[in-house]
C-alpha cells in the first residue's frame, strides 16, 4: 500500500535527508587512493550519530556496515572491509541511509578514485543523467513506469544496461515502502503518481550486461561480467508542482 505523506511527514524525511547529504559530501572529501574503506564507513557513522540520528543500514537484516560501499564491479550493498584499500582508477558507490525522529532518508553517489578511464567517466555521467531523466517524469498524473522508461531509454541509448533485479522504493516511516520503482519498464504503466508520494529513484547502470549475482555473504551484488557499475540515488517527493528532491545538493 502506498502511503501519501503530509507536509509534516515530508519535513521529517527532509531532515534525515539533510544528514544523508552531509555524509555524501564527507565521502567526496575523503575518497582518494589509499583510503581504507572501513575508515570511510566509520566516519559516516560518526557524522550520523553526531546529529542524534542512526545509520539506517547498520543491522538492517543483518547488514554489518553503516554505509553500503561498492567498488568497481560491485553494483550495490558492498560491505566495508578492514583490508580493502581504494586504488587509483577505481570507482566507489556510496549509499547512505539515515533514521531520525521516526523517518528515513536515502541517497547514493558514485565517486571516482583519483583519475579514472574516459569510459568510466562516461558511465558515471550517463548514470547520473538518467537519474534526472527519471525525476523529470515524477509528476502528478504520470505513472511509476514513466520514470522507469525514461531511465532505461537514456541508459540504453548510450550503450549501457540497467540492472533488473534491484529497484528504487518508497520511503518514510520505513526504509523500504511501496511503490517499487524499477529502472526499466513500459511508459504508461504502473501506479498513478499522486501528490504526497515519497520515494527513491536509483539507477544502477552496468557498463556491460545487466546480469548480476550475489556473493556468498548474501549482500554484495556484482556484475556477472566483472565490468564496472554505477549507482546514483535521490529521495524525492511528488508535489503539485512536480518533483521535489529532498536530497538535493551540489554534489551531483
């Protein structure tokens, strides 16, 4: 069931989203060759707690980290490991969720580690663009899969693929709510968009095949062909004046 949020509830979600944005900004400042991923995770956790909030992901269905930190061919849900150090030319997806005052916020960015290959730069650019193509369809009266189709069209027209097994999601009092927001679909289908809907749009885009697999840890999702994957995500609210990005920043 899709729960329409009141202005008061959206303001509470916005408060959590502000902390998420601070965490992503911190990540952008910290990410460099030689950084231990576990140190990034701890820094994000400490920042969240300094605001009187909780890391939404830590302990969620047993997830051990405060952030999902996904390097190169890891699509999402990368677990911070003590022995993993970032290297020049890699990319890292930083996905952060925050819980405060009964409401969640969620956003993700994929960052280059030092200088990356031109094709990798393009992957990041196209993925980020596809997110905004989707957001542009989040208007009252449109349908959920209008968002999905816009993402898919932009991604595939640039020669990349969208992951099928993972989707965006509603958010509010729960981290994952209805509706599901796929990154592929047929325009004109899916739930009708109404003012007060709040959800996360999060393209997960692979340089090669859309096929993925999950490692034995039951969390880490990787591309089947070992090629890089990028992930960008915003929490948005549907309003009578179009989509409002609750995790808006100058980061992406």
